[in-house]
C-alpha cells in the first residue's frame, strides 16, 4: 500500500510526459488490479568492470565494451529521483541517467555512448534537464540513441539530445506532448457516505484534490501549467534535433507516435537500424573520431568527435577546416624547406664542388630544375660533367651583400613561397655560387 501511495503521489495531478496507454496502466496499478515489472538491462554486451594499464579493475556505472562504447540502458517509466541507476520496479530516475551519462562523457576510456532506450516516458519534472545533459555529452563524444522498442514522451526528450537517433524497424518514437491526470473520487465517496473536509490556508492550496470535481478556474490553471511544459518540450527537441525537427515541426506531430521508417521520414529519427548494428559501428570507430552512422549500420561522414547534437552536419566546421589546412600547409612548408636545404647542402658541399664557383652554379641549377635528384646524385653528375673553376668571391663581398639586405639564396618551396636556405655552407660559398650563376 505504501508503494502504491508513492506512485499516486508522483502521478495524480502532476504533468507527465508519458503515453496515454501507460497512464491507463498506472491507473490500473493504483486500483490494485495489476503490477508493473520492467526488464533489466541486457547482460550480453560489455562489462561494468575494466582493467587499467597496471591491471587494476575499475567499476563503471554502466556497461562498457573493450572498444570503449559505454552502453546506458533506459528501460521503464522515468521519474526525477528515487530509483538511482537502473530499473527499480519499473522506475528509472533522471538522476541516475544523468549520473551515468556525465561519468561516461568524462571517462577517458569511453570513446562513444550508446543510449539503449525502451521507455514510454514519465515525469515532466527533470526530463528536460536530463536531455540537456545528453546534449552536453554529445558535444564531447559521439552519442547515439537507439529506439530499441520505444522512446516516447520524456524518453524521446532524452533521445533528442543525442547526435543521432536510430530506431529499430518496429521502434515507436514521438509522443511529444504532455498529459495531466486528475481523478475525482467525490461521487464514490458520497455513495459510501464519506465526506472529506479540508482545513487549509492559501486559496489554491487544495486545488485539484481528488475528493471534489475540478472547477473551471482550477482547470484553467492546470491547463496553463501543462502548456508551459509542452512549450519547453518542443523547445528541448529543437535544441537537440535542430533543422531535422524544429519546435514547430515537433508541435505539428500533435503528440503522435510513429513506427520505424515513418519516424525517420518526418525527422523524429535519423535511420532504421538495430542495437547490434549501432554497437558494431561505434565499436569500429577510432578513438579520435566519431562518424555518422548510415541507415545500414555502416560508418560514413564526420571526423569530429562530439559534434553538437543540433548540428545536422556533424563534420568539421569551415573555420576549423581552414585553420587545419593552413596549419598543414605551414607544417608542409617548414618540412619542405628543411628537406630542400639538406638536399642543397649535400650537393654544394660535396667534394669537387665545394669552393668551385662553376660547379656550384651548375649544381644549383641542376638541383632546382631536377627536384627528383638527391643532393648526392646532383653532385656526382656535376663533378663528372662540368669543368672546375677557381673563381671565388671574397668574404668582404659576402658581408657587403648581407649588409645591403640581399638574399644569399632563394629557394622555391611548395605553395609558391620563397625561403632563405640555411645550410652548412659558408656565406662566401653561397654568394660565389649565386654570382657565378648570374643570379
């Protein structure tokens, strides 16, 4: 009896994000005609313990695979607090779900998060805060929600924060709406000769009590409360789904539920798949990337781990792309300059060429026009085919050129840039080669 009173306190006259069918079931429970038992999470994939590099076993408040996929199972009716982690007599708490998601997002051993959902929804209070935690996690790591049976009402609010929603073929998604149940026992009490009397302070303190019919004013107040939760629900979905399902589009569903591909067609889900296909795809993803899951369970675009949930293009942004390209070019130029300098030094500093203006000029020309030749190959060709010369500039001439801000030697680098060569050659040797070559 205590447990039923506990359920009644959570259900009667409170806004619920739950399917009408589940509301009827709860009412049956309160009538004492049936109970509710929810299945536990699947025990076939992953483990709640993992071993660190030193062999120490570490406990996780979720199951995690060897490849770093954290599986968070949401099965049963959702309540704000009380059930902690996992299903407890059909109840799962937002408190526990948020704790698991936050831990997984912060766990370096976790590469991605899979939300395994089979829930008709539950309490409105706490649902949108849980959805916000999912969005925060999705900004750090890949989060995929699997409608593994049902993700309705509050459960859909949670799923909407994921980077992607994958529904099984028979999965039920949606029910974006709010219901408030009021039970009037006044006629039954009258028939039994029972007359309840309230002694209270505050004009609205006993509004909506189950021992008298609702007045028009109280009904209007409860409707305003329900509308407020409904507006927040639609806005929450839009924050997670973005252009895929806007607030107006969510409202336009009129709290309908859709199955499988139908849900995909209107933007409630992204693809039809299975728990196994999603797990396999996430397991194959690298530690430094999270890729978009295609309808057949394969991996496609997006190399950016943890793109914001509402971003329909979960790939790298244009700004980040341009920055990465610039960095790569700069790195490539630096590497190219170093390689060219080393190659030129090998050619101009070789025995038979070093100090010989004619051969140094020829080696410089050959190295520039034949980039596929190594420094050693250039030196060998020049010493075997170019006559030597005793022409050499003095150190004073080199110093004068440097003081006049002349470049000792220009190297054409990738990207059209010109870099100063910094080799082991002396200034006089470089200057002699440049002068002898007419540069």
